[in-house]
């Protein structure tokens, strides 16, 4: 509930909601496309990893906010946490779109193309 944590909590909450929605999308795709899980696996795991790291950076930011006024190490942690939330975490959105695209573009490649 700390307002100083909002810049970390808001993107984390959005990432968690997006990951839950993406999971639901993959489960729905599998009902019609048995190859969807395999086609989505790498990107899906990257989205999960980005979300998990966002959680860890939010936890580190919580500690760093208390200590950053008197310690340069914690001030650096805050800068890194902000960088992660603003520059790296948004990559999850593009990866999620790739997952939602399904497997047809992969599975339609003819064997002779290899």
C-alpha cells in the first residue's frame, strides 16, 4: 500500500494479470490445436520468467526504498529495478502475442523446406 512502491507494484500486477490471461489463452488453444503448447513453450516460459523477475525486483525495491537514502548500494538497486520494470518487463507483451498466434505458421512449413 506504500505509494512509493506503486511504480513497482503496478507493472507487476499488470504482468501477473497478463500471464494468467496468457495461460487461459494457451489452454483454450490446445482444445483446437494440439501443437499449440509446443509452439508456445519458449515464449510462454520467457513471459513467466519476466513476470517472476518482476516480482523479485519489486521485493528488492521494497527493501531498497527503506535503505536508499543512506546507502548507495540500495540506491543502485532502485535504479536497476526501475530499469527492469520500464525497459525489460514490457517485452512480455510481444512474447505473449507470439504465443497467441498459435502453431499454424510453424506447422504449415513443408518437410521439404528443411
